[in-house]
C-alpha cells in the first residue's frame, strides 16, 4: 500500500530506529514514546489493522515476533516486563505495540530514542 506509513518504514523508505527484523516483521522504536523502549512491531506485508480479521497464520506469526522482541527488550533494557497493546486504530496496518514496564518509568526525549535503539541493537 503506497500511502501506508508502516509499509514505508518496513521498506526503509522512511527513517526509523529499527531494532529487530526477520523475514516477515520489523520492529522500531515509537517516535512518541510513553516509556523507554516503546516499540511498534509491524508486518512487512500490508494487512488490515483489525487484528482478528487476519488469518491464524498471520496472527500467530505477529504474536511470535512480538514475543521475541519483548524478550529482547527485557534483556537489553532491564525492564520488569513488557506490556502489549493491539488496537489498530491509528494506522490501518497490522501492528502490535510493546511497552517496557519499569518501577520508576521515565519518558525519553527524542535524542534519547537513538541511544536506546543503539543499546537494544548492541
């Protein structure tokens, strides 16, 4: 889909802080985070954002990718756990949002987002 921002990010047509990629998914840091390491997991292929309208294979693959990325966030950022949100209202592209949970959370600045991405990718 040519006008989809998540399709453009997955195709690397728009700059983003990609922290994970496999054959079918890309994960990048949210540019408006509410917590350090807030991540968006998207499918490389465009699927409807209504999560349950997609077939089981697509849904299972997306959850598996999110699970892998959540584990990466726990290891690299030292968060207590990762909260998950699947709502699909903002962008019509299948995506899962991951929110690292900390006892004393801080909201990172735009400059800190790159540092966080480097920390996760290391």
